[in-house]
C-alpha cells in the first residue's frame, strides 16, 4: 500500500510534534524508564556544622547542628532510614559501637525520601555520656545515616571534650 504525499507529510509532522511534546517532559531518567520528576539525590548524606570554634570538636552540653539529606525515592537507595545514629569511632576510623539514636526526622514513617522531606536540619545537645573520662582528651564519634535499599552509610565525624577549659 502506497501512502499519498499529503498523508505522508501529515504523519511525519504529527510524529515530529508528538516527539517534541513528549521530549519536553523530563520525567524519564535516561533509557531506564524510571520516572524522575522531583528526583532527589542518589544517596543520603549527613553533615555537621562546625563548632563555635570553627572545628569539629564539641564540649558536652553544647548543641551541634546536623543536616540530613535523604536519598531520592527513585534512586537505587529508595530513601534513607529514619533517624541519625551515633557511633564511637575505632582507631582506624570505622564505626565501632552504636550508642544513641536521635529523634526521627522523617514525617512519613520509617523511610525518608528527599521528595517527602527535602533537606532536614536540626539541633542536638551532646550528652555527658559522650565525654572522655580524661578531661584533656577528646573522644571520637560519628553521626551516621543508612540508605534503605543499598544499606550504604554516610558518616559525619566529630570529637567531644569532657569540659570547657578554664577561662572560657
């Protein structure tokens, strides 16, 4: 069957216009077919603002500012577990012993996504139990979050002094 010239031109124009319209929507992530409207980061992250002295060494009782950016819903991680965990840090920089969990920062259940929460910043007071038993020595800690599906961990490291030095 041979197509007439006006019908052929109209079909090509229609396909071209449909391609422009569908191509203008950035809702498909590459050729994978995953929707990415409002796409968040591929993995979660946690960070700590520096202490008032400009370093990452805090005194017991001081407040630190923690920022959590959950993984995106459409990423491989599928979101981030709810809550920041605090761990002691071993000699070679690995997470050693789980000690505390902060308040939950997600508003929708046990898994947060960037699309639901966006970036969440909150203040957290360092408890006395985090202090070293020797006043001149610091103790090393990590604030950690874990991605839900990939179980990858993001850690922000900090140290805690027992007490403020004299004169402060």
